[in-house]
C-alpha cells in the first residue's frame, strides 16, 4: 500500500468535504429557489385566471367567440401573460397570442383535463407554438355546479430561468470563494500540524544515527508538545543506557583482551558467538572471520569438538586437557561451562582455554633438574662415602695410600661444594629475574674484563695459556658488575678447561649504537653442531666423562645465560670441532 504524507491525508478529505458541502448547498439553494418561483408563478397565474373569469362573464359559448378572443388579447396585454379560454369540448374560443381558429383542440392537455374535472390544473412543458418552456394554470369556470369552461393562464419560464441563472452564478461564485478560503485555512492548519511532525522526523533520524545530544523543538500545540518532550526524554534515557552499555562492553572487551587465557562462546548450534584475542591467536584466525562460523571450522580439533558437544548435551561444568596440534604443539586446559541468558535459558557454552604448555615444560624441567641434581650429587657423595668407609673400616696402613684417599675425598667435597654453590647461584639469578631487584650501574668494561682475567689467571698459568684483552678504555656498560664478571669468569673457565697447553685465548669488548658485546674465543676442541642448541641447558655436557674429569658442574653456561637475560641480553656461540669456540654476550645499550 502506497504511503501518503499526513499533509495529503488531512487536506484531501477536508477539501472533498468542503466541495461536497458547497455542491450540496448550491444544489439545494437552486432547487428551493426554483420550486419557490414555480409556486409563486402558479399562485399569480391562478389569481389572474379568477380575475379574467369575472371579466369574461357569460362568454363561454361558441356563438360569442369573437368577443371572447378580443377580450383575451386585451387582457393578455394588460397582464403580461398568455390567456386561453377553452370550452368543455376542448375547443379554444379565445387566446391572447394566437388565432383560436388555427389552434388544436386542447381537451387532451393535462392541466385542461384536470380543470374540466373541477380542479385547478398545473403543467410545465415546452410550447411548440411559442418555442419556449411555459408554466400553465387551468382554472375551471363553474356555473350551477357544472364546468362550463376553462380559463388557462400561462407564463414563460424564460424569466424564471434567467433569474435562477443569475442566482446560480452568484451562489457558485460565493461557493468558490468560500471553498478557496476553506482550502487556504485547511492548508495553513495542515501545515502547522505537518511542520512540527517533520521536525520530529528529522530529530528522530538524528536519534537513529546515535546523536542523542540533539533535541526536538517544542511545538505550540499541547499534544505535539507533550510528544516532543516525551521523545526528548526518551533520547536522554537512551543516551544514558547506551553509554552504560558501551562502558560495560568496553570494560568486558578490555578484560577479555587482557586475559592470557582464551575465551570462546558458542551457541546451541555449535556456532562461534564471540572469542577474545588470545583464543583467536591460539586458533590462528581473526575475530571478525571466526564469529558466526561453525566451531569445528575455527578449531579443527576433534577433542575440542567433543568437549563442546559434551557441555551442550550434559550442561555440567568440567575441565579437560587437550593438545592443540600445529607448527608448535600447545597443551590447553579447557574449562567448559554452560552459557545461560538472564532468564536462565540455555543459550550455548563458554570455553576458557588456558595454555599450560610452558607450565608443563617448566614442570618437566623441574623434574629433570631434580633428577640431574640428584645424579650429580650422588656421584661425589658416593665417592666420599666409599673412601671414608674404607679408611674407617679397613685402614690401608700405608700413609701414601691414606693421603691419596683423603685427596680424593677432598676433591669430591670441593666438587660437591662447587655444585651446591652453582645451584644456589642459579636459584638466586632466577629469583632476581622474577623480582627485578638487581642494581645496575654504569661500569667501565675494560676494568671488569681485567678483574675476570685476574680471577682465572692461576688456572691459565698452570696450562701455559696466553690470555689477551682487546677493549677500548672508554667503553662502558650498564650492568651489575659482580654478576657480569661472574659470567665472563665462567666463559673463561670453560675456555681454559677445553684449550690445549700453550694455546691462546682472546677476550674482546666492543660497543656500537645497538649493543655492547663481550666475546671469549679459544682454539680448543670445539663443539659439534648437534650439541650447540642445548649447550646452555642445565647439566648438559658434550662429553660427560671429560666434563666430570675436568671438574665441571654442568651449570656454568646456564648461569651465563641467566645473567645475560637478567641484563636484558642474550648469549650466543660459534664453534666447530677442532677449531675452538667463541662465546659472545650481547648486552643492550642503556
């Protein structure tokens, strides 16, 4: 159905009513006036007929037709009407306008028949003789109770029609003026109603676009003013509610975006309703493309799909560990719970995906560390215990053998102390990494390298090793000097252990716009490529037998790695079997 403006809906019926009223009023006025004119004409003609009856006297005979005709013509001129005298036989014996001898018998005329019946007859018809509409009144002439003749008076309706035509023109003109005025009034009133409604429409369009600051003008009329005020109040209420909803949504988005756990909601049809960035990252999808898709299309994992089906069917919360396969396998702890609306109706399920891959790795590392520590401690403890029991239970009696046993016990005790010291150092570094409570100062790098060299000089001298330092005196580094010195000492200690007698070791310190580097290069046995990725793991040894023989704990390079991380840097290694190794500390510029 076609829509129409309120202006058209109001004005069109109003205009139709006005035109109908004007038409009906005009038609009724003209009809009434025409009827009134006919009534007045009939009365006047009847009076004239009675007066003419007295003038004619006893002239209703066929022998006296001449006098009757002459009298009719004289009276017709005086009364300005047509007069016809008719005998009971219908023969015309006198007429004011025509020769009676040439006229037809009038006995069949309606008004004549009615007059011959003793009543005043009336008729209106077109006169072929005079070629115009005439109104006829036939008055019976009665003598001794008998109709002896009929006097018919008639008048032309041309004058009546002319008068009515003048009245018609005046009425139509007046009606047209009234219709135009009514139309203008209706137009103005309709515009006064439509204009504020149009303004309200424009205002509501602002509301629809979210511009709730706009306000509708208040019209003059009470009803429209109340409507405008109600809509303004509605806009204010909507603005407050939408702002509250926006705040809540922003808070919820901020919480979900800040969560490290993935959060994903699905509906009863297993379609994704929403997910946070962490979940999108886990599944390698974007939030925009994932929403509305089937869950299995987003997360192609049968175990996860089984979890969704389980929570939707049983509606009971549960937890499950799921492995997410990919370029890097991830282990997830899935917490599933039913999702319900404010009425408590089931609308889907909520999955919280906690990535516990790192926790499992740390747990495995802890277990391995405990096992390695236990293994590393058991070796010297077993040796100490064995030689001590030998000395207690079966003394060799030989001073040189006893001294050799005691030397072994002392070396194993020293190794045990070194192991405990390294474990404590490593634990202290891990605590420092977590708390961040390590002081840093600007330190001259050359002096720090000199101090490290002085600590390792005795061991180097025993093997006849030449250690050189290449570092500009002006280079400084922001570091914790004791910890960084310990890292350099550990690297030097390794270089000394695995260098041949008389070899050379180089310590190089340099700095550029990006970082400060400390490199320790030796020309020892080197490291095979397959060992390089794991060289900085705790208790990892390329050659376990040789490492224990040289007195290493297997924690030195792990300590170096943690010290570098504590300074915001890293450690790298370049090595090849038989060509030596180069360990480099990369420290960021302050």
